[in-house]
């Protein structure tokens, strides 16, 4: 029975995570995987060439060798494993799952801060640090989403938590209170 993309991504990301831990190279592999993802997203032909069934193994290996030369030995070994088992089509999903494993290990969370006006990097950083401290995390990476309909304040979504500190929500609560009193 063929494995789904999710199963493939789970298996290979777990294998990469364990391998990187065993080699004491988890942080290096993490940084390089993020760089690799950026590069592949900028040039998707890399994946199509490395997963092309018509291209010979020798040609794929030469192409991969040119790409991987600036990466650590651990990442090079992993990329060669993907080539050997013809799993390059799943590279982005594998990297995404690896990042989740890394973030869980390092107590790092990602989320979205929705505001009426755009926040600068310092404001996002301070908001993330405050959330991280409150929920015993080492770091929180926040992306800013602008939604003028919230009027003011911030709606923070990190993992399964939503903290709604928007003016719109506060007005809704006041309205409900007034209706209940009448």
C-alpha cells in the first residue's frame, strides 16, 4: 500500500530530526532546512528536476551535488537519501514537519497577531516575548495581519489559543451586558 504525502513527510522528518539530534547538529540542520525551503520556493524547478522520472540517476546526482555543497554533512546525507528513495517531490512537506518537531522541542510557537494597523517589527517582537513568558515558551514568532474591522487592539492566535483584545470584541461584550441588564 502506498504511503500518503503526510505519512511520508512524518516519517522522513522524524528520521531527519533524530539524525540531527544524534549528530548534535539540530540547530544547524534547522537553519539549513529553512534556507533550503526558501531556495526551493523561489525556484520550484529544483524539485521537478530532482523528482523527474525521465532524468537519469547520474544526472540528478550531479545536479544535487551542485546544490548541496554549502550545506552541512547531515543535510547532504539527508538530501542524498531523498534522492535515493525518490522522495524529492515531498521535500517541502518534510521540511514543514521537521520545523514543527524542532519548534516543539525548543518550545517555540508561531502565530498571527491581527491588528487594525500594521505593527512594526519591535512591536511584534515585544508582543511575542510577552506571550512566550506568559505561556512558558522560549519564543513566539508572530506574523502581523491587518484587519481594520477590529477597530483597535489585537487578536492573537498562537497554536490553539486565541486572545481577543480587540475593541470590536470589547464593544460586543459591553453590548451583551447592557442587553442582559435590560
